[in-house]
C-alpha cells in the first residue's frame, strides 16, 4: 500500500518546489523592474534640474551683457559730455589746445636727432647742439672766463661766441652764478681741470627747460653746445640717424618758470 502511493507523493513535492522557484523568479524580475523605474525617474528629474539651471545661467548671462552695454553707454556720455553734471544747458566744450603743438613725440617723449638747434634765453640766439647720449653732463662753449663775486656768491662772466676769429660779430656775454666746480680729466692730459657749472634756460623745439652746463672752450669743436643725458633722460628719446628733428623756430615769447 505504501509503495503504491510513494511515487505520487514525490511528484507532488517536486511540483511544489517548481512552483516556489517560479514565484521567486517572478518576484526578482518585479524588483529589478521597480528599481529600473526608480533609476529612470531619478535620471529624468536630474535632467529637468540641469535644464532649469542652464536656462537660469543663460538668463544671467543676458542680464550681464545688458548691464555691460549700459555701463559703456554711461562711460561714453561721461567722456563726451563732461559738463552735463553741472546742469549747464547748451554748454559748449572748447577743444583743448596742444600745449606743445610743434613737438615731435614718440611714446610721450620728444624725438631728438644727433644734431639739433637750441635757443639760449641768456643771449636770445640759436646755436647748433650735439645730442650726446654717451655724455652725462651738458657743456657750453665759454671763452674769456672771468670769476667775480656778487652778493657774497661766486659768479662767472664769459663769452659764448663760437667763432672767435669773426671780429665783426658782437660778443655774446653771459653772467651767471656758479653752482659748483667739477674736475674734468682730458684724454690728452693726466691732470684734472677745474671747470665751473652754471644753469641756463634752453629751448629745443617746444621744450623749454633749465639745464646745467659745464663751461669749456669748445672753439676747436664743431658744436658750441653739447647736451648730455641729464638734460633729456626724462623728456626725450634720441634717434642718432636723424638731424634737426625739432627745427629752428624763432620763439615769439618765452616765459621763465
């Protein structure tokens, strides 16, 4: 009797196991499907957020561009209408004249050639000058030097004439206080020579500056005036390939500063 029912019992047990495995497989698939749906939902939400942020950034860029355009407009109005802040109706802005219209400039500095015409206020005359970037100090021709005292200070009187052989030419006498003495050692002599240093107003083109000069007999030299670096180091650039860049204009009126 037991043997007769044993195969049936075994078949029933095997069927129950197969049903349990099928149910578990279905549950696993459902869980995976649910997780996939959740992940897709989160990705969609993140995509929407990124799109919103990109749109917000684009709007900010438009606002910044608009503000930049407004700032440019205000800047242009401020430059072109400087008197508007004073509420002056129909105000006319006069053009600013160039204080040195004849001055040849480069990078904000005057251009000087190797040779230039200079005007000396002391004798009201033009002289040819050598522009020497290799010399530190400037030098002025001086003959017939006479040292004397005035108001307790040492002065010098000298003749600036470069062509001393021209007897028809009136002497160009200059008197000036001596600022100091310097010792100059010449290549032809081992002994140093004491020379006085004076100040003189010089006009070169539209430049009008006071310069210090060492007095020396330059009658054997080509130029009665030599301008060194101390004169032009902050106001001019030297182009040794050019000459008389600044011209020789007769000054109408010089104002001593």
